[in-house]
C-alpha cells in the first residue's frame, strides 16, 4: 500500500470553520508538511497506517485552534506550527486507540484503520504518534507547553477509562457524563487553545481565557456529536446513525430520555443499552423516545449554554478578524449537521 501524502479536506460549502482556516492557511499548510514529515518511519506500516487515518479528512479543528489562538495573541515565530502538529498527532493517536476499544469498523464514513490494518497495528501506531508528539513538544523548549500537553494526554486517557465505566450503565448521571466528555474530548480543545497563548508569552489571564474557550467549545462539540448520532438528518445525508446506540454508550440524550421515561421506557433502555439485546426497530424506538422527551433538543440547548461561556471567554481579547472567526466557530460547532 502506498503512503498517502495528500490529505487536503474535501471541498464543501463554505462554513465559519472554513473562514477561520483561511485566516491561518499559510500556517496550516506548513503544519500539514510537518505532519507528513514526522509520521515517516523506516517501519513501512507506520506511515501507511498513519497516512490512511490522516487522509480520511476531518475538520482539522484542533490544530486550526492552536494556530488561530497564537495568531490572535500576536505570535510571530514558528513554534505554533509545531504545536499544532503535536495537537493533531495526539488527536490521531486517540482516534486509533478509541476505534480499537469501541471495535469500530467505520471512521468518517470509511473503513477504520483497525478494520484495515488490525487492532494490534492500530494500537502500536497510536503509541508511535504519541511518542512523536512528545518529541516535538520538547523541541519547543517550553516546560509550560510540555506540562500542558502532557497533562492533557493523561486527562484524555482518564476520560476514556471513565467512559468504560459508564458504558452500558443507564444509571449514569449527567454529571458523570460531563466528566467523561470533559476528559476525552474537551481537554484537548482546551490545551490546543491554551498553548497558543503560552507560546506567545501572553499573561496568564489570557492563557486561562483561551483554556476556558477551548474547554467549553469542546463540551459543546461533543454534545452535538452525541445528538447527531441519533439524528434523522444524518440518515438523509447518508451518514451512519446509531453507532453509540449499538455500542451501548451512555450519552446525554440517553441520560435525559431514561430519566424522563416511565417504567416501561426505562426497561427498554436497560435491555438495549445494558444487555445490548437490540432488535430491528429498536433504534427507531429510541429516537422516538428521545423526541417524546425532548432529549435531543435539550442536549443542543446544553451545547448553546457552553457555547455562551466560550463566547464570554474571548472578551479579554481585542476585536479582529481572528477573534470574530473564533466566535463564529462556536455557532458552527453547535449548528453543524456533520
């Protein structure tokens, strides 16, 4: 299998994320080259598998946030490019590990890396990407950067372990669910933004403001992802619906529908989520219960709440094109349909 060297995002209608990406386009092109260079190895399967995952596309949101944060903070050097690549490597490594843990066969509509190359190779290449990320962190020669990104890596792993504890447990509370998504998703958003201020040597108040922006944006992002897994719109777009349902993942829509349901409905949720005894029509019934109890609508409202907090976090920064684009990305994350 040839090594993939071209992983530009697929063309689609312009979005606020596209607008933000355009503002850091030169930096992002450099980041893509760094990613290509640093995923190379004399062990042939490593660049093959890593290239396969990265070529699958995705929103590139996390590295773009690092570049944008550094730009908004007035950074003039090049270390932010290296850090954006680090963020993408950490994200890619967690995806490889997640798909093995979740036994996922698809990733962004394509066969997942573990389905193509096997679980063992996926785990080990994920380890390689983590290791490369730490090598690159050291090159920045900032103990603060190393502390933030290494700490984030540990918290992401903790979030994934927490999710194992809540999977198939219909008694999971909203607070427990939030702890999971803060760790497994939002922490990397937060660290990606924060290091942009750190590399620019900005005051701690700005550093923490960007951390808060990323954390709350990341929570909103995951809440919407969890809604989309049950969305009829996703089916119309030809995308897979119900992956979380089939795996018995307890997400906020399930938590709300379970809490608000009657005894018969709760018995249904226990059967399909705890026992994974799922039959034809169960997914549609789950969607109907969520609609009956406004579980999807209220989950999106929760996302808007966290989006508002993210918006307020940028109040410290002077107005400008990058700040405006970061604000508009909040609404994009919440209102997106993919």
